[in-house]
C-alpha cells in the first residue's frame, strides 16, 4: 500500500448502462482518468459564437475528472457567474490507450459512448478569451460535467449520425445531428492522440451543436443522443433572502 500522507481522492467514474434484463444493482463503473473537450465542432455553433466554421484544426481543453456529476442529480447553481450555459455533447470513452493513432484504427480504442453536458460559465470564459487567459474557470469548475450512463460500443456499435438535443424545462433549446460534426470521432481521436498519449479511462467531449443559452436556478436540463442515451440534471431553486433569514 502506498504511504499517502492524506487520503487519496475517490476514483471518478461513470456508471455503465445496464443491458436489457440486467438489474441496476449489477451496474458496472467506467473509471475516468481525464476529460478532454473539443471546442467548436459543429459549424452552426462556431457561427453563433462568432467564428469561421471553415475546417480549422480542432482544438482542445480539459475539465478535471472530479467535475463529473451523475445524471439525475440536483446541483447548486455555480458561484461567480451570471451566465451559465448548457452545451450538450456526445461523449466518447477511451478503453485502449495510444499515441499517434491512425484514423482507420481509432474506433478500436473506443470503449463506449455517453451523453454529457459541458456546462460553461460563459461570462468567465468570454473574459478569459478577451484577456487571452486560460479557460479553466469558465469550463472546469465544480459540478460542470453532468454525465449520463455509458453504453458499450460492443452493444451499440459506433454511431456516426443521430439526433443530439437538449430540452430546458421541456422546451427544445439545442438540436443537431452527429453527422454535422466538423471533426468526426475517429478524426478527433487521431488528432488528439498526436498531442497527448491517450490512456484507458480518458473521455472526450466532442463539442456541441447550436442553441447554447443560459440556465438558472430551478431549471431542469434533459439531453439526449438518439441510439445512445440521456442525461438529466436539475439546478436547485434559488433560496430567497427572506427564506435564508428564517
Ligand atoms: Mn463544449
């Protein structure tokens, strides 16, 4: 046993969606190592953020693994923002590591897929962009990564098309199709693996379609990707000053 001087952090993990007939009690966990995120990977979202949707090389940022929140959670509206945005995304879980992975071998490295939210403090991200500072405080804050169950590729294959969408309080806010990705999953894995050696447990958030917008306390977010699954999270209602003073 390593002689740690403080208790080690719990292992971040995503539950694996039970197969048909399997009880949740038997659910397995996918241990998460790192969370890599692709910026601007749908042309219509690149346009809404004021960027040229032409095919520039993909770029990446990261969220800490402990930003993960299981689907079904109620979470607090985060601090230091007045503009919390939703970004619904297809999530790829890497089961087999590698560097300089060839595009035509890239899908062999995928263990499974999930649906996740890249929650963004857009005001802090915007300020960071303007001042040419890092994005972490806009992207990698506590509870910024609500995540649905992981579905093994062995069960569903490798979906290259299908609706991706998000409802807030029952109203559709974001809707697109996986086929609209500027860089598809195999291209993204190949490119990212030239920058860092991918490792088992890495997950990749593959970008969001158009329609990103603000959410507030009390809002219910329900995202989905056809053929993969769902993610649902509720922001706790605001506690009024009067209520807090009781
Ligand atoms: Mn994103």
